[in-house]
C-alpha cells in the first residue's frame, strides 16, 4: 500500500508520515531525535468502514475526528497539533 503524501504544512512542525501497517500511519515531528518520546505526535488509521480516524497525542491524547479522506484526517491532526497547550494550574 502506498503511503499518502501529506499536504504541504506551513506550521513550524516538520511532520513525517510512516506506514506502520496496512491502513495505519504514525505521524512524527521530525525535528525531535528518534529516541525522544515526543517525536511521535499522532496516528491515522483506516476504520472498518473505509474512513480515516485521526488521533493526536499532543498536548494530550484526543481524537481529531473520523474523515472520508486521508488528507482531511491529516489536516485535522495537523490543526490539533498547532493548538496551544493548555496552561497547567
């Protein structure tokens, strides 16, 4: 299976897409070292219905929706990652 190409991103993040299994992609921040746990920032997976589910791991794990197209799932994930982190009290 070919790994879909992510849309060009104007964000400061340098996102890297790696297919980890058929229908499942890991999204990493290539600016972080490969041994840094912060490198993995999300996942996109194909559902049984053929849609794409996006999961962001930063600032805290949360679903970014289920989308009909891979590029829409990537865009939702990218948007979630660009949101400022909540302030801790």
